[in-house]
C-alpha cells in the first residue's frame, strides 16, 4: 500500500456536508488523518446517481494530493455517468469487533473517511498515464516499472477519472466497550476482537519458470 503525501498540512473546512453528526468527538478534519486512512485503504466505495437512483461501486483507487483517481472500462457506467458528476467516496479500515455486554453496547473499532467531490474524465494522455500509475503504485509500489507500459489499445478501452476532494472528514472509534450500566455480579465476557489486514505469500502462476525470482515490488509489499 502506497503512503503518498501523508504529511500534507491543513484541515478541510467543516460544513453541513462533511460535519460528523453522531458522536462528534470522533470526527477529524485534518488532512493528515484523512489522507493517512486513504493511503492505507485498498477499496473505495464510490457513490453517484444514475438515472435518478443511487449507485455504489467498489473500486481500486490512488491518491495524489487532494485528488483521488479511479478507472474503469469505457463502456462501464462510470464512463457513461460519472464524468462531471458530484460523487461521494467512502474508505473504511476495520480494526476490531467491540464485544459489549449487550447488542446495543457492541460496536466496531474503525477508521473511516468520507469524501465529497466532483469526478472529471482525464483526457490528456500524459495525465491519464500518471493517474493509472498512481492507482498501480497505491496497491503494488514499484510494479509499474517492472512490467510493460499500457498499450494504446488498452488505454483506448479505459476511462480514467479524477475526483477533486472538495471536502472530507474522518471518523475513528478505538477502545473497549462503553459500559455505563451497573454490572456488579455480571460475568458476561466483554472486550475487543482485533482485526488486521494481513498479506500472504505470493503464489507463482504455473506458467512462470521456477527459477524466476519474485519481483522487488512483492518483496516490498510483504515487508510493508
């Protein structure tokens, strides 16, 4: 996972659009927190409106500064619908299951970001390649330089969009169950079940000769 520009400074203005309404003290608006979560996520859920109905698409993404890049097939709904459209993007990291004394007190520990912005198709060939590289580097840093460049035919089938982040907020929960009730004599187990994303060993494709070493990008992601 690529951690790019994670030290960007400043905060997003708090507006009616991005204000955290429930349990407001869990809200964060500084770019360092927002970008830190984005740079560790792998899947962005992109929401937009198509034919008057809400649609959510899980997508790979990359970030550069205040821009999120996504891509899809030219014939896909993102190509037909999202260009110039307002969108909302959510990325969530789940850190644990909070096991409470009751279902009401049970929850999750999480780090989540919601972005509001406008999608714009990228037409400039150099910018398109840069955006695709950004998405690739987010998932497998270094892989772009290990493989051939995209063919013109492949680029012709691909729509690349940039979402300018107009506003964003993060919401974070961390810690044990919140238990304000009298529980004297209660032997119910409560606590937290940690959840973490783990990266397994790469599985060589059967067509790759056994003496071909693993590329540096895979070694890097396994160390990271």
